[in-house]
C-alpha cells in the first residue's frame, strides 16, 4: 500500500512538474472489514490538527472485492488536498474542505504511462464520429459518482481530454499547479474558474467549443496502430465508399460506389476513384482482419472503374456487400453469445454494473450539509419555514 501511495504521488508530481516539498502529513490507516462494523465506508478522509499544523488521515477498509483503481483514486484525492491546503496549515479541525474536482483525479490517472489509452481512444472516437461531443461547461457540472459504468468510462475519457488541453496550453503545467493551490478559494462556477486560470481555453463560446472539440478529437486520434473493431471498420468503410465528382461550372455531386453508371463517363471520375482507392488502402492498415479481403476487393473495383472498365463490377459489388453483411451478423451473434455466457454461466461477477449500483446507492443518500455559519443559518431558516 505504501508503494502504491508513492507511485500515485509520483503521477501527480509528474503532471504538475513540481517538487514534492510536502508539509502536511498524510496518514494511511488500512484495515480489513470488521464483522461488528459492517457499515464502515470503504474510504474516509479526515482533517485534524496536531498543534503544529494540519494532518490528513485516509481510512481505507479493505474488502474481498476492493478495487485497486478506486484505492488509487482515493490516494490521489488526499495528495491533491495536501497541495491545496499546504499554504493554510492553521485551518481549524472540522472546517468543511473543498474537494478537488473529479476530472482532475480521473485525468491524472488516465494520462499516466501505465494506463492503457486504447479505451480512451475508443470512447472518444465514438462520440467524435457521431458528432455528440459533450459541451465543456456541461461536462464540468457532471457528478461521476452518480453515473453508470459506461457513462463513468466516458467521463474518464473526457477528463483525459481536458487534462491534455490544459497541459498543452502555454505554461500549462505551471498554471495547473496554481489552479490546484487556489482551489480552496474557488467559486461555485467551475467553468469560470477554469477560464480564469487558463485563458487559452477561449474567450467566446465558439472558441471554447472549437478548442474543446479539437482536444477531444486529437486524443481520439492517437495510437493509430491499434486495430479497429468490426463495427468501427464497417462504419469507416461505409463513409469511404462515397465518390465525390467535381466538374467545372457544375456543383459537386456525391454518389455511392454502387451508383457508378451515373459517373463512369465523367472525366473527373478518375481522380475521385483514385482517392477512394488510397483511402481504402489506408483503412486496410487498421481494419479488423476479417475485413481485409473485402477491402482488397473494393480496391480492385476502384482501380477497374478508374480505367473506365465495368465488366462484372455489379456482381463483385454485390458479393462484397453480402460478405460485409455476413461479417456483421457473425460478429453480432458472437457478441450476443458472450453476453449470454457472462450473464448466466460465469462463476464470478464481472463487476460491469458495480459503478451503477454504487451510483444508485449514493443517489439515495442525503448530501452532507456544510457547517460554515452562513450554511447553518440557512438550514435553520429553511427548517423554520417548513414548520
């Protein structure tokens, strides 16, 4: 556990590019689940005073289904809290403390060298291709603890994209270190605070949206050596099999490859089909292996049509489409079987719904009330008004 804590601290210091220079001790208290205390939370962070300054104690309860990433996240939260309150060691015990934003924790862990970026690329690639990238201000208002497992995974991918955008900004790492140090005095508007510390995010809504979507797209495009899945390959192929014919003094016209009789006699067909052939070749390097013969067939068809030859092209196109449909049905059947097996035959729990169950439980719990004087006064006033 101590080794995990040191490695987690190193990840935070690497992101911030700051020396350690810790001032507030972090005590890690680890114990197994006790039969007489079944309701003890898995992780609880406490602030206290030692007489010489603050002390942070992280109480971890280890259970048989304890999640290593969840423990690492709790450790990172304590590490960032130490940096946030390092300059205010006389904070009274019991004072409500400001939590580091969830995207900061998820983004730091997601960009660590030991994390597999394939899942991030896959999640962001899906929203980029569908054109449904979540606006930045809406993302900052999300509560990841109330999200189900797929949404929680996408939240982690968005967090990585936001961290990348901030770190790539001018003087990004130094600005992020100042942002973390000033979080205790942050306002209730996370979007405004972010723009204050990182002007490169953009002034206008259009600039912010452009920069944010660009960061998401860049992160989704990384690691192109990863092979695409069957669904991704089919989606890319369907987009490529479009021929755009541009002729002088005429508006551009787009045709499906099957509509070759409509453009085969136009002079511009050769350049358009050569471009299609080049795109198919590039896709072959990343396509699912099942699609390699299909892509080779489309490449040959495009070459033949570019030469103006149409012999047996309709039959070849029909066979290629039938093969694609067969691959789609087979992969869908395999996916259905794997889902059935996991749901009914697997002797152990997959954990796929763990985040959803945790979010459902947290949604039923009342949110903790703040104990500062203004909040106590407002709570008392609300109680009197209800009575």
